[in-house]
């Protein structure tokens, strides 16, 4: 993977956003690979594909690229809230590449991959509707809230200028694929509980540690009135998918990725 962006491809564009799109998408076409199968390249989609920039030529997995001159931060600007929420609930979101580059040198600093099955409704923050005076009055956009996506589901391809080996990326992606088989609404619960236990910052924890987040989880899932029961169920799901090890009744440990 080469980290220098082909900035010359944007010489004919005045708009910085257009130049960034052309340059970074071309870089991705030369350097991205599929984390799901052995394909070492992705095929750029024809212009006009909404929200999809690449497709794996082998397994046909779709990918979207979002790029920024500077650190990505905790929230990523996205499109219409209703459309994105519908895509999550219908399991139609593409895999997402987040690219941070340095414009002074046109060099890639960080690339993070978020698998399509790692998005849950809690990952969306609704923006304020556009003012009545706006051309698209009432239109409501959204942000992708990266803090509401489990740490394991933010897979680095490039970390502070260092390229992560492809086998490591594919190993981490493969480890998460057990989440794909969970029904979409149920998966939202599983992802939220996984995020909570990873946020505890310790390798072992108890049910009581997770119960401290019951109010937050209740706000995210107001349709469920038995929050503690649901938490215990999700911890068992995560154990069965080898994200956790159960030490004893109500006592758990995070499973190492290595």
C-alpha cells in the first residue's frame, strides 16, 4: 500500500471537495483490498452509484469512502437521517472506509474500516432540520457517531502513517462476521452491549458493571422494559460468539483478538 495520494489528478478542479473526491477515490482504487475474501483489489463503481464507491469483484461486497483533510474525530457527516436509518434496519449499509490525509503533503495518515454489519441505530445522530428559508426546507441529515460503534469494529488499515498487514485486517474482519448472522434489530442490542463492555477499560468485569449503563441502554431501546434481563442475554450472545469468556456466574472476561 502506497501512502502518497495522486494529487495531480485533481489539477483540473477548482473545488477542494471535488479535488479531494477524485484524488482519494483514485488512491482507493489502487490500494484498497477486500477484507472479506482473498481479492487484493476493489472495482470502482460507475459515477452515479449512490453511497457506493467500490465493489469487490469476487464477493461483490460494497464499500463507501469518506475522506477528510485532518483527523476524522468522533462524528462523520452523512446523508439523510431517514434514508440511513432505513438502510441500517434493512441491512443495506455498505462497508465504510474513513480516510484521514494531510493536504500539505497529500499523504495518507489513517484509514479505518467499519464493516457494514457494525452499524446500529444508536450509531446515528440526527441533525437539526434545515430552516424554512433553506432550499431544502425541513430536510434532516445525520452524523455517524463513531463512539457508538464498538472498538473492535473500527479496523485500522493505516494507523498514523503505518500500514497494517492485510492478514491482520482480514483476521479482525473475520472475527466480527459472527455478528452478521444476527437479525438486524437484535444486532443493535448486541453491538451496544459490546461497546459498553469495551468502554469499561478493564479485561474482566461483572454484570453489575454493565448494569451501570442500564439507563443509557434503556434510552437507546425504549421498547424493552426488562433491561437487565436483556443485558444478561446479550452477554451470553457475546460469549457464544467468542467475544467474551465466562469466568463464573455474572463474571466475564474480554476475549483477546490475538
